[in-house]
């Protein structure tokens, strides 16, 4: 089977462009920084934690946390669509209870996709905000 490596770029660029349309401009640089840390986050904590954090941030009262939830939600939605795996984005249990081989493969794919998102984040969302 041949995999066109541009497919990762197409997926990432399209998703980030969509995300940009869903965020307020004031959060582009913060979102860019968050995206650039996704691969490390996933490799450290896993997709089930990402789903749990997404719910926590989306439910937050401050817009400063809700943008994080939107970034995580978009990533998980696009990962589900790209992978063809049937998991519920807003239910970390669907990831926690996934068979180990399937979860591990999905997690690995997520890390690769997150790296591509990281590459495109500055071009689409702007350079990350410096703390």
C-alpha cells in the first residue's frame, strides 16, 4: 500500500484553517503554541487524557481555557475522521476501553498527525505567543 505523505499535510492544513475560523483572532498565537505541543502531550499522556482535558477546557468559564478545548476537540475529530476508528471524541472512556493494539496504533498515528499540525501551525495561526 502506498501512502502519499502529503495526505498528512493536507489533513493538518485543512484542519488548522477550519480551526482558525472557529477561534477569535486574539487566540491564534496561543492556539499555535498549544498545537505545537500536541505531539509531546500525546506521547506523554495519551489520547484519553487529551479527551478528558478537552471536556474540562470546553466547560471552563474563561475564554482563556475554552480555546484549548476547541483545539483539542478539532484534533480529536480530525484524527477520528482520518483514522477511520470509531471512538467518541467527547467520551474518554471510548479510548480507555479500546483494545490495546488498536489504541496504541491510534496513539502512534495521533503523534504523527500532531507533528504535522505543529509544522503548519505557524503558517496558518501565526507564531506561538511567547510567555
